[in-house]
C-alpha cells in the first residue's frame, strides 16, 4: 500500500484534478450547464463528448467541487463551477486552457531537461515564446486572455493605490491587451495613454480600448522594445515584462526606456518581489514557468530588482504591495 500523503502524492493527485478541470474548460461543459442541471447523455451531446467517458469526468469534477449531482447521472454547476465559463467575473477558463496548451504542457513536462541543460526545452523545440505565439494564434489568444485574467485583481489596485498626480502621458510598454492602461485611464480622465507592443498584439488592444470608449485618448504604437520605445512619457509601465527576460535582455529594454524617458519621468515595474528567505510565495511557483518557457527569464528578489534597475540608470525608490502576490516597483532615472 502506498502512503497517500505528502507533497509528491498531493502533486500527483493534483495533476488528475488539473487534467479534469482543463478538460471541462476545453469541452466548455460549464457553459452548457449554465442554464440548469443536465443529464449525462444530453451534456455529452452538447459537448460532443463520449458519454461513458464524460460520466467519469463528471464524477471526478464533483470531487473537485465544480459540479454537483442533483439526481443520478444529472449534474448542475456549483458556484465555483461558474468560474469555468467565459465572460463571468473571475473566469478561469482561459487560464486553464492556457496551462493545458500544447507548448506550455511540453515546457512544464520537460522541466528536468531544462534544468539539466540550463536552456529551455520548450525553446529548443518550438523557438522563443513570443515567436511561438505569433505562429500559434489560438495559444496567443489564450495567453492574452490569461494575462488579462491575472491582472484583473491588480487593475483597480494599480489605478487607485498609486499617485498619478502630474501624469499627463502614461506609456504602457508591452501592454498586451491594454487592460491595465484602460483601468488607469478610466480613473484619470485627463490622462492620455500610449500602448506599445508587437504589431498583432497592438491591433487587438486598439480594438478592446476603442470598445471601452478610450480609443481617442490613446496612441497605439507597435515595435520591438529591444530597438526603442516611445519617447516623452511622464510615467512608464512595464507590467509582467522584465520577468520574461534574462538580466542582459532586461537591461537592453530598461536602457531603451531610460533613453526615451524625459528626466522628470518615473518608471513602474509591476512584478513579483520574491522573499530572500524560505517563505512560500506564489512568485516561486510562477518562476517555474519562467524557467520552463523563457531564455533566462526569472522572478526576482528586491535586491535583484534594485541591482538591475541601478545598472540601467534608475534608482528604485519604493515597492508598494499589490494583491495576488504582486508588487509595484517605482524607479526614478538617475
Ligand atoms: C507577459 S506579457 C505582459 C502583458 C501586459 N503588460 C500585462 O501585464 O498583461 C508580455 C508582453 O510583452 C510583449 N512583447 C514580447 N516581446 C516584445 C518585444 N520584443 N517588443 C515589444 N513587446 C514585446 C508581448 O507581446 C506581451 O504582450
């Protein structure tokens, strides 16, 4: 008999639960169950699934707590299960589909190879992450939606907890879907925004900011932050960007911001700040993704952020804690 306790067993069982949730997300079961309980045969038809296999999946999902049997072989969504629908507050559907996406799955499954080689097994097979996204639009869509979901608890906190006094132009470098920029512009009606990212990402951001009525207060610029970034901002944001890159690559990005920023400008990094000690921190878990998926990207401690910013010509002035284990790091040009 094996000992069914301990971190290894938790991880092994957790993997089954993850796979079940990811399958539920992929088959869109939650959406089909949204209007009320369904019998397995009816749900199997709606999800285009194999009925006996779906029955086993639902039995496991009930133990996870996202569905509940209301009669034999008939299930309804629980409140937790609602989060597996698209477009509901706190939706986790894209995040689950992203985590089960082919390339991502390969990256995490080959972590030992990455650690052995000191080079991402994902990159060795598929090439750099953002090139992968360009070649796999569905993976890119899931990733962008995942980033937006991840940033949701941070949007209000960023827009309200930082003092934006005097900021007329706010430049969001590698701003993705533009959700953080939109949250700040919403709360600061006199401010203008610049969203900078690679071309295909900028076009999506333009559409979503325009749909929110913010299109005429924003400029949308596409480019490569290793070449240059937009000049003349009062405040620059790099949110979840630096952690994708090695120190060397990060210094190239930061040097371009330093060059473009006027002397009075400020820089904000929205990043994890890892504790220096053995305290558990979500950033240590997310660092496994950086290790698996990027070429030298990493979550950093406060002293690592201070050193990196210092080498790029900035002084780290303060670190403000945000929700979800994130921090806002303010830096001033020296
Ligand atoms: C982890 S996402 C962060 C997105 C956004 N700041 C957020 O917090 O949701 C990193 C972003 O960097 C962008 N990016 C990657 N390489 C880039 C490059 N060379 N030049 C400009 N943007 C780049 C990606 O398209 C992506 O939107």
